[in-house]
C-alpha cells in the first residue's frame, strides 16, 4: 500500500495537486506531499486501519473524482481543495443532493482489503474472464475502479473512455432509488472491469479473492455510467449499497488490450462517439508494430492496418493546434466541449479519409507527412485569404470542409503539374478558378456566399457535388492555354 500511495502522490502532483490541498486531509504539522512520499518509501506496508491507510483512501477518492469530472481539461480553479474537503468529511457526504434534499452520509471504506466472491471462470482464447456479482458498496469503494478518460489535449494520453454524461447517470440513479421500495429495480447488464494483473481462481469453492491493494484500481472497460448512477443512487438511499450488480472481470489484460476491448464492445454492440472511435483506431495504428494486440473484428483490424484514420487524425490535430492556421481551435475534438468550435473532429476526419487519402489525390504520393500537412495547411490559408472576411462562418462548417476536401483532388493535380504548392501559387490558381465559375454557383468565390444564412448554408450533398463539378470545370478552363495544338 505505501507503493500505491507513492504512485497516487506522483500522479496528483502531475495534475496540479499542491501541499495546501494535501493539508486538508493530513493535519500533521508541516505535512507536505514530499514528506508523505519520503515516509512511504521507508515502509513495506501500512498497519491496517491506520491513519496512513486512511490518507491513501482519501487520495484514491480525490484522483477518481477528478477523473470522473473530466480531468485536467475541465478542471476549475480550486477543484483539488474542494475534492480534498469532500474526502475529509466523507466521500458520500456532500451537503445537498441535486434535488435539494439532504444527502445521506455513508462510509464507503472497505472493511477489508480483500474481497471473496463466488465466480465462474470463462476462457475465450487467451482471454480469462470471471463472471460474478458484487454489491454496490464494494464497487464504489475508494480505489476500486478508475475510468481512463480520453484527453484530446494530450497526444501522449492513453485514455480511451468517452466523457461521463451526468444526466444519463442521474436518470439511472433515479430509477434505482425509485425501485427500492417496490423492490423491482432491474439492472441485468454486467459491468466490464479489467486489470493487467492476475487473480487466482479457487476451483474447489468456485471463488475468487480480490486484494484491492494489489490489483486495484480496476479499469472500467464498459459500464462507467452504470457505476456513476449507482454511486449517485447510494448517496440518496443507503439501501442501494446492498444492491447486487453483475460484473465481468478480465485479468492479465494490458492497457492497449483494454482499449481494444472497449472499441470492440462499443462498436459491435452499442454506439460510441465516432470521434472517440477515431482516436482509439489512431492509437492502435501507432501500436500495431510495437505492442501485441488482441484479436479484432476484421473490419476494425483492416481500418487499423490501413492507417488512414490515424493519418487523418494527425492532419486535423495539426490544423487545430497550429497558431497561424485558419482552423486554429475551431475543431471540436473527441471528449471536448470547448466553446467557439465550428465543426467536429468526426466530420473532418471522415472528409480527409474520403477525399485526401485516396488514390486519385496526389497528396499521399509524397509519402512524407511533414510535407503533406504543410501543403494541406497552405491550401486552407489560400482559401481563407480569399473567402474569410470574418463573416464567412459556413466556410468552417461541414459544407465548407466537404466541398474543399472534395475539390482538393483536381486542385492538387493542377498544382502537381505546376510543381509548386506555396500559398501564393494556390491563391492565384483559386482566384482564377473562382472567376471562371459560371451560372447559379458563380458566387462560390465571394465571402458573402459563405456568410451565415447565405447560399452555402443551404447546400445539401447533391448541391455540394454540383458545386465541386462546376469548380473543377472552371479550374480546367482557367489553366487551359488560349491556343492548343492538335
């Protein structure tokens, strides 16, 4: 347990946890994180029930609640101090419930670090699963589980879960609480937990013994909304703590394998945000030749091996994070709800895969991502120089992305012939093209056409195809010599 406390301190410090926050839960004079860490380094174990063990449980609670609330991306000033105060007075003793009623104060600490439960063992290839049931008071105990939430701002982040939907969790909590009197609350779907460690199976008694200090916290592969809903329900009605929940536990499952299983569960059985799915596929492509991946459905494996989604995600990341990009901070990334964005990652990645990373687009022929991303950025700089008058809002929405990604195919072919992909060359060629667009869509090269409520706002898929065709004709017309030899 001292090792776990050291790991908790290191992670919390990295996230911004300070000595002042720590003093809320540790009242010794001159208590500091460094002193606590140094003390733990000298110990092999904490005495059961000691204050040091209680400090570890409080640190577990603070870290878990911080991640549940969205992690560093959504952290508000003073968040750690508030969580430390909650941990100090009891994790389930918030002053008031969402409905204004007094919440029930419940001690969530486990009576023992080990839990013994009946279980059935299932082997699926190399995967070992234990099917069991656990009471809510076990599942919501400090340090029992953690949620690996995907952080779109950290390219090295290994999380994969979507953001918690509190409204969805509250809806389940209300249902569970309502069913306590009538005893008809029904929750048959199992929670899927995983650990990269081993848990012994007793064949004689068909039981498993889980040592939370050694194995925990479990990663939640599937069921974070159920767990949060049950936690919220237990706050309102302590009877929920004895409610039993079906649980599947996968053992000896690496973090990358856990990510794979999350993707499998959430794309073959239920829907998951496509932006989150794209991020996971991108990370699996990165890991393809580095780590051992479990068996994946053929369509997922094909997507991972092609690597198109991974490349498209990198294009989008580059456009969204480069300060002189017209797209700087305009793209809503997976698990991101920042204001001021105009299109989501899902739509932009889909358009790039569909139009940029195809055999008839010369851009991938460079086989040099640094060149390719700069060319794509130059393309949007040239477009913005002509059309963005600070009122061309639709240019940065789905219609603008779909049209200009589609148009990049003939446009880049022309640039390849010229041998120049500079912003200046692109801007001149675009202006010549726009001047030669005729008929109903002749205004496509004017900023007012792209204003909110302008003609671009009302384009459907068919209209986008027609505009793209008209622009292609104009492009050929603009670059054609006045006299030709036959």
